[in-house]
C-alpha cells in the first residue's frame, strides 16, 4: 500500500506540473474563455497504436454553461507556439482534433502536422486533445 500511495503522489505531481505549464502558456487564450482540463490517459477510451500511459490535455472553449465551437484560426497564433513548447518539455504523442458536425470523429495528428497546417481550416472545432506520455 505504501508504494501505491507514492505512485499516486507522483502521478498527481506530474498532473499539477502539466496543468501549471498549460495555464502559464495559454493564459491569453484562457482569458478569452478557452479552458484546459488534464485527465489520466486511461480515464477515456481513446486508444491508438503504440498506446502509452500518460495524460490528456483537453483544450476547449466554455461560455456560460456549455462548450462553444471555434475555428482554429482564432487560436493558432497562440496554440502552435504552446504546442511546440509543450513538445520540448514533454513527450507529446499526438493530438486529436474533434470537429463539430463534419461527419467524422476526429483527426489524429502529430505535433508536426498541426504546426504545418493539417487542421482543417474554416471548420468548427469542439475540442483538441493533446496526448502526453508519462515521464
């Protein structure tokens, strides 16, 4: 039981560090109603080839009492540098972009693909999940 407590403390510490990193680097967007939420990767049913344990960073826009949809062009000038800094600090496995009303569940993209413009322009996004491997 002693080792389980230590493991849980380490996991929560990594989660807290990751949240602080995101809040500091996305402060401008968070002032404009964008939010982040950090969860354990195993807490949601997203499985990809090479599945590794880690964390999910949920990036979304929340106004009032619901999620609001947005275009990537609204955030790209702040989001792309954030994603690059994040990938320098942590092992980013990939990003999942969930589009609104496009007929597909989402695009699985690497950091390089996001940086190089692979997110569909002029289409509403409901959220971006960033999958970060455990250290």
